[in-house]
C-alpha cells in the first residue's frame, strides 16, 4: 500500500468540495464521468453534480512588459519573486510547478516605413530563458526554456527563486506598442501558433496561472494592420488619419480600442477622440476630457483584437476554465481616465499650436510627467501607469483573478496574494453540511478513478475505513478539522499500490441532512 499525506512519500489525497447552499439539502457528487447514483435513501435530498480534477500541478506564465518605461517596475517585481516562490513552495500541498516568462514584444507588424524602435516580429510569445541582469547562468538544464520541478526532478540546480529572478528581468528594449494579451495567447498556443520552443509547458490536467506585469494597456492587433504605421511619409502629426504614432492609437482615434462614457455629454458612449470635442474643458491652457467606465471597443471600429477573443482562446485551453485558470495582473487601474491635448513634440510638418492627444496616467509618481490629478500617487519611486482598460477586462473575465496596482511602493502584498490564490486551487475546501448517518457511519459512496504506473485506468469502489471488513489499503475516511478545515470535515482516500498521484480523482455522493421546521421529526440518522 502507498498512503499519501499531502504529497510526501506517505501521501493522502484530499478531495475538494463545493460549499453547501444555505438552508438547502445537497447530494454531493465529484465526477469525472457520468456515474449511477449510489444506493442511499435519505428522507429528502437535492442532487448536485460537482466535477473537480484533483492534482498538485500548476503551470504559471509570467508576462513581463519590457518596453522602455518599465525599469522601476521590473526591479520591484524582481525583489518580490522570492516572496512569491517561497509562498508557493511552502504550501501544505507542495505544487508541481512549471514556470515560464514571456515579454510584451510581438513587434509592430504594421510598421514598414518608420523608425519605431522595435523589430517587425518581436519575441512572438517565445519563452525567455536566458540569464539577465547580473545573473551569469540560469543553471537550467541545457535546452530548457522554462522552470520545472515536476516529478521531483528539477531541471535547475540553483534555488528555484534564484533561477526565476535570473530569467525574469527582461529589460526595457521591447516594442512600445505592447502586445501583452497576444503574447500570452501565442505563448500558450491559444491562437494555434504556439512556438515550438514552448512545447510541453502546458500539462493537460494542470491548473494554469497567468500573471501580467505592465504599466500600459494592451495594444494587440492581428496582422496585417497599419495601426502602427506612418500611413503617409512625413505625416507624423494630427493630420495623419490615425493621429501621430504614439500610444494614443491604442486608446482612441478612428480605430481606437477604448469605448467610454462621456459624463459631460449625457454619458454618451464614445471612442476617445483625436481632437478636443466641444465639451472638453481647459485645465490651465490644456484641453482635457474626463471619461468614465471605459471598456474594450467591440463595436467593429477598433483596429485591435478584441479582449473577448483572447478570453475565449485562453479558456479553451482547459476543460473547466473557471475552476482551472487563475489570471492576475499588476497594472494601472482602469480609471480615472482623462485625455489631455498637449503641445506637439517630435512631429513632422506640424502646424503652429498643434496639440496631440494622450491619456494621462491613472496612477503615478507625484509630480511626474502626464499625471492625472485624480490619480493615486506614489511619491517613493518613478512608477506610473496608464489606464489598463483591456488588461482589467481580461483579468475580470476569469472567476479566479487578482488585480493589483503597478504603482504600489512594493509588490510584496500583490505577489503574496497571487501565490495564495494559486495555492487555493490545490487546497481542499471543507464539507460544512451535516452528513446523514447509517449504523454510525456517514452515508457516502466513493468511487476512485486512477491509473497505475503502466497507464492502465481503473475505477475502484471504496468502503469507509471504519466499515467492518474494509480493506485498509483502499478506503476513505472523513476527518473533522483536517487540512485547515476548522468548521467542517475533509475526505481522505487511501490509495493503491503504484497509483499515479497526478492522475487521480474521485466520484463522491453523500446524503446531507435537511433543516426541519420546529416540532418536525428529523431525518433518520440526522
């Protein structure tokens, strides 16, 4: 017999449970396939099917913005990577990890005539695994493109936090038209074009974590496009159909990706304009326009790939995406959102008094350039961020999510929160309802689905370990207060010899006692 406790050599596998609805009966089921209902006849029950794959695998992808404004923010992330990794590796159920890093640079495929400081192709979502900064060697196995400690066989020799730091400091030479979401999509193969160097990162049954660090909003467009192009030689000015080549093209203008309410115009939904509208106000001598409740522009006029497309691509990677995927971002808040028309700079053929639009920072260093007076300030460093409308919308599309501010003085709390949330994916919840009893034992039926070391799949009906004649090598038990379950019980299953702990899950049906009105007779066994 091989017993399992956590994921040590003598292990127990702990089954996840969904919470019971208040004042409602429930017949619990955790199935990976359709099973016949167990032969239990309580007075009244409500059948609820709950499917959950139980394993300790987590694949984590970090998307790190490597554009020119990210130096301070990358340094703050670098400082907290050991905090993140130490939190993960010290969980009660130690995870089996794959960790990879990608940049935001997918090139500027619409630029063929200008001198935008990035290549045509960029990194194309390829994992970044070379040593950076002061790190001389990653200690990764030759040819490895991501960190792995799967099957207790790490592909590195330095401490995992040190290896992570070595590959994560990507620098600031990436394209200024950031493709954060396209890079994630490409890296994971959601768009069907995963780089061959990223193969074997995603494990079929593993949980997936995506962590984004960026101070600007996503500007991902599907080639071919001219949104990043000059469009007409010598026309780096407001007369260009898309406006000057700058970040504002990703926000507003004729093909802008943001759709916002204009409070000064009856909350009409508009794309941030190229020129000041009639309801713009003067802040000093600068025309400004305050907008609110901005979302991704899916009206058909946007040049960028819709956020919903990226959400769909990523969710298709998992059979139960709402349970198996966590998405987090350390980014700038989506509001406040103010457009300011500032004097033209570095333009060609500009006219006297010409002004160019740009979105002011939604958080930033006090006294820094282009900071919205309404923004959250951080006077301790040079961190700043522009409204992360599309990034926030992407994150919020996943039930398991974390949003944190890029302008925080430290990312310690953010990284701890993300690691904690990832850990919750493999931490068993509690059974908080009262289970009906028969002959002093809980009325539950447990079927274990597993495959042995030879890959042979088996379904085994298990007995309660306390049942007369139960096989102690193959049985289950309920334990009150175990695994942090202070107000309920958790289920443990004793496994069979040669079971693969990363292949197992169980189907469980229990009869839960119903609340009864005062003066009524409780169910038998309740």
